C-alpha cells in the first residue's frame, strides 16, 4: 500500500540515519574558545585577513600596544600550539621552529616619547623613546632608542618631521605614540600608529 503524501517511508536506512543524527546532536560539545595568541600568530602570518577570527586577533594586538602599559604584541607563551613541530636541532632556547620565530622577531614596536622645543635661542630635547624586542629565549624587553637615529620609515608611518628631529631644528611640541610594524608570509609590511 502506498504511503500518504508527506509520510516518511519506513526503510532500513531511515532509522540508521536518524540514530546517527541524534547521537551527533546529543554528543556535540560546545567549541572551546581559542587562545588569542594562537590566532594572532596565524592571522599575522596571513596578513590579518578580514575574518571573524582575525579581526579580534588584530584588535587584541593593537590593544596590547595601546598605553598604558605597553604589552608584548605577541605572547606565544599563551599559545598551547607551541609554535608547531620541528626537529629538535632546529629549536632554539625559546622552543620555537624557525618559521614561527621569524614572525615573532619580525615584529617591530616603538614607543615614541619625544619632545623638542626651541625657545630664546636654545633647543631643548627630551627623548624617552624605546624599542621593544624579543630575546633568544622569547622574553620581551625594552631598549632605549634616540629618535634622531630612527629609520626613515618611522617618520613616514607616524607623520613625524624627520628634518626637524634629525637636524635638531625647529620646534616640535610633542611626538608621542606607539608604532607597530610586522610582515606577513608574502613579505608584505603593515604598520599601525597609535597616537596618545
């Protein structure tokens, strides 16, 4: 006897499919939140594509460099991936393979705090700028830097007056902010300047 319209025919395949679907829906475990530093590393390598994973990762990296305090932009010690697998001979004291270390070490961060004023004939310069770096063990540290010795790209990225700083002439009220620069897997360079 034929089935009525809309009635499910009882075939041997239907109970198996229904049972499999029920088992999947009952055993589904909510996805755990991914560690943000793993996302920062992966998205950094990919050039921070517009995606639901990479937009928050880039926002967190920028939040970390926004004063105060300025934090390391990439904190691989918080990423349980461990940077990937590599033969023991390629691992350094930080435990990272060369590819991951190259992304971490390719990050440049400058905390610029520079003031230059000219009054009654004498020039006054106060330069408390510093550069953030990772050492061979993966620890982040700051070193002082003089902005008149800074590379030209820093002036272009921040809008700072290179001639006034390097020639120590003219008056700059205040040049202050945090500059972050990184490279993706294709060698493309990106910068982020956060003035405060």
